[in-house]
C-alpha cells in the first residue's frame, strides 16, 4: 500500500522532543518548514532558462530552534541517511569572514544558507532539523532544507532590503550588512539556489527553490525560469491522482553527470549562437547537427514500441522494493491512450556532435512539451497530458540519458494498468522517483501491479 506521510504537526512534535532532549529540556522558540516538490514535466530545462511545471508536496522539512548567547550555531539533523556527524558546531559568517564548504556534507547546505542570508551578522542559535522528504529521491530534499532553514533565519533575524544585493564578482564573500526584511520571495529562492551552487557544489537551476518558496496548495506552478514569473495551474478534479513511486535508487546531483550535461547544453547554445537553449528552435538544431550515426539509443523495445490500450508484454523488473506516495488531485473522462516513441530527424549538417545534439534536442523539446502539457491540464485534456508525460520520459531516457532501468521499469509497470494516463521519471535522474497521472479508481490496481512485479522479481514465480 501507499506510504503514510507524517503530518506537519507530527514532524514539529518530533523535532521539539529531540530539541528538548539535546538542550536541557528547553523548548524551541522558533519553528519553520518548507515543502519538497515533484516536477510534473520540464526536467533539465530550468538551467536552460526554460519552463517547468512542479507542484509542492506535503513532504516537508522542519527546523525548530532558539537564539543563544554564544557566537556559534549548533545544529542537529534527525536524518538517518545524513553523513556523520549528525551534530555540527558551525562558526557564524560575517562581513569579511565568509563560510566555506566542509564536512559533514549535509551541513554544507546550511553553511551556504548562512553565507547567503541577507541580514548578517547572525546571532548564535541552536536548531534541530527533521524531514519527511526522502533523501536522494528526486523530490528536492535539498531545496526543502535550504528554504526551511532560510525561513528559520528570517524568524531569528529579519532579512534585509539591499542597496546592492551581492558582491557582484565574488560569490564566496558574504553580502554587505543590512537591516530590514523586504519580503521578496523570489530573492529568497535565489539566495537558496546560490547556497547550493557555492557550498553544495551543485549547479542547479532555480525550479526547486522557487516552488518550495511559492508553492500553493491545490496547484502546480508553471514557472518561467528566465523571468522567474509563475502561473498557478489548478489541480481541481477529485477524480485524478498523482502517484509518486520511489525506486529507492539514490542519486546525487553533485555527481559529474549533472554538471557534464549542463556544460553540454551551454556548448550547444554557444554553437547555435543563442544565449541559452530557451532561444533555440528545432530548425536551429537540425541546421547544426552533424548527422553522423543514430540520434537515439534503442535501449528497451517494450518502451520504444507502440503503447496501445496500455497492454504489452511485461518486462523484467525490480531488484528492490519501491516506496509509493499518493497525492490526490482534485479528471474528466479519458479514452485509452496510444503513445509512440521519439524519432528525432537525422537530416542535418555538421557542427554539433551527436551527444550534444541529443542533449539539446531533449531540452528544446521538453520546453515545448511543458507549455503544451500545462495547457492540456488546464483544458482537462488528460489523455494528451499523459501522452506528453511518456514522450518526456522517452526523451530523458534516450536523448538526455538520465534514466535507469529501475525507473524505466516503474513507468512500464504503471502503464500496464487501465486508467493510467501517463507516467515518467521525475527529477535529476539516475534513480529517484516516477510520477504517474491516473484516475482515482485505478490507484489500488496500479499500486498492486507495481508491488506484484517487485515481488515477482525478488522471489520468483510461485
């Protein structure tokens, strides 16, 4: 069955109990939280200044704590998966004395937030962090931690209105000293993104932090990652459900693969003479491609072939047990769906090598798919939305090459079930979660099918 998600009240209670246990039965005076997110469509487009369509989740990170008389920050994480030590004693950054990354790795997100917080100097404090966002799941546990901790600091010491927001040429220098809080939520998200860049070593886009700050209950957000404007997309049909399935294959966005793909996108944009791939078109791409060799890796015929009426042969699946989260969304009737594989053109001329071409092809296509998907959802065209989800997964698997067998198998298992509109991997890739759109009355069949395939693989046929 689906996993039970701890309530916000339960997380605050757990954090408060741990704080009192660690700090002489003293109750914390401040509590802050921020959500994780799932991206419905639009992966690896945010750092290309494209569009994304995420929604905030009821999976959250909570920070509780109090100011102290010392000149240090004592912070404890309750996460069993965080690297040791779970308790850190951090020096407070101030003007002229920046904070640098170090060990343990989980604390680098906090070092980065203190460094980029816009109201230095900070007072000493003690804090406890708890979270229901699974680490390494592609549900943005890092942005949830960053935004929750930033919100905690806002309660501890209000943020400023900057005259000149940052030292423009040195991101490792802390911001100048300021005084008051301007309530700028976008600036808050940018500060959290900068923290991840400078201290966690992840050149992420703005999506995760922005939706964690701006997320609205009952809505997804269509975010323009160039202008940073967002449009709420209502999720208002009680007959629809989004099912999040965690492969429990951990990924690391700090790995070389993430930075490599971002570099490949920047290379493609440069060759095309564009500021970013947001400005490129399919025609631009075709005119610059070498045309040598295939443009797609045909990795699994059952995924490439026609998906008709949700029925095709079962593929070999899981060597792990999946975790499932169910998020009901408030669907109209949908006919059965027929989906086809991607087939990028090979009519092109020479400049982009095949790998760079595939990366750019995904991004350009994904930006278009995101806009089309948002419009389809608003219009109640869930058959079309589901088709676009699978097209996105195919592109992430074959062109961007960030999927893995575990994620592909989860998508296949979901798509076998009558009443499923579409399914795709979500997040950075190389593990993490899938997101599936389905009718509410199909949820139990879908979970049972996924779990049945897991059991079949783990224990074999009876």
